[in-house]
C-alpha cells in the first residue's frame, strides 16, 4: 500500500525524457529526471518520498524531508499566505501550516515546532497544536525504560515532552540541571507511569549506580580543583549544573553520601576533600 507523506520502495517501470515512472497501487508515479540516481534503469527498486505536487499529482523524490507524516520537527517559516504559513521542510514544495493549526501568528525566519500529518484531502500539512496528537501511554513502556524525548512546552511544574514520538510526559524542574529549549531532543527514562496515562520522566537512570556516578563526579572535580568546590546546599541549580552537570537534588544526595563516608568536609563556603592541605 502506497504511503503518502512517507518513504516507499518502488520499482522503476519505465524511463523517458521526463524521468522515471514508478509502479504503485495507485498507478505510475513520476520521479523527475533531475532526481534520478545515476545509472538507474527499469526494474530497479528505489527508496523515494511520496507527496502531492503543486498540481495535486502524486510525485516521488529522492530528497529527504526533515520529517515525515507522524513525526515532529522544528521548521523555519518561509512565508505567510492567505490560508496559512509555508514552512521549509527540505523539499521543493513547502509544507503548509494552516492558520487553524497555529498557536500564535508567525513571522518569516521564525522557527516553529510542528507535527506533520495527512489531511483528509490527501495533502500533507503541519500542525503546531501538538497535544492533540499525543496518545495515552500503552503497554509498550515500563518504568525504567530508556526513551527518546522532544521538549515542546513548559509549565509551572517543568518541561512537557513527547515521549518516543507518541506519548505525553513531564520532566520536573528538579530533574533539569540545564533548562532545555522547545525543540530540544533528549534521552531519558520513565520514572513513573501515572494513573492519567501520562509519564513522569527523568534524565538519569536512578538507583545505586547513579548515586555512585554522582559521587565519583564530585570527587574527580574536587581533585581537579585542589580539593575545594564553592558549592553548598544554598547554591543555585545553575551554579551546580555549571560545575558538575547534575541537578541540585542529585548534588545534595551525593554530597550527603560522601560526608557520611568521611571523604569530605562541608563548610559555609563549600565542600572540601579530607586530607587536603588546609583541613
């Protein structure tokens, strides 16, 4: 079955001056000659992206768009027209973001996070109303699973993320050692599957292995900085992230562990390795 707005492997039926005509269950589809791979001949199978051209004809291209139907992408605004906004998605024909699918007016050169979808008319379009495409979590995910994340918005609680291109999740502020931007792609872990079928996400694996890694990071940094770090439980999350690349919550937990193990001293100004000159 032909997938419009996605990649298809199609056989070359014939070639003429216009290009290669590819076999499909919806008839022959033209791959313009300028896009044909060198040496292509009838019988070859080509991986092509299928879309509708400006005359609403099925057309093939070997160019790769920045997203296919069902994917999210951050795209640049090219122009505003009477029906919406054209976005640059890497193909000759720009992608339309209808006004009804926008959250706010857009200016040329601005970047906007969208999901590519197939309109009922058969046209490929974009929507900035991402939450309507987010599904309740299903049984493909379990707590502790590693997942791919796309940051799409912020709330009072933290960063809203799309998980594995499908589900809704939240990264709480105390999980973020550096604030991401909308459109950033991260890797994380499912911390909790909530009763509302959404996900609490963490950027860290958790458990004893994580705690040991945090303590080792602090010890290594202390050694490299003559045994002293100007960080305390009153330090800002940004200051901790700048020196150690970890959250304030993780820092406090690791420092507490090192102190109990007798490896550091805590002062009003920071933390210091024991047995270092000056203790």
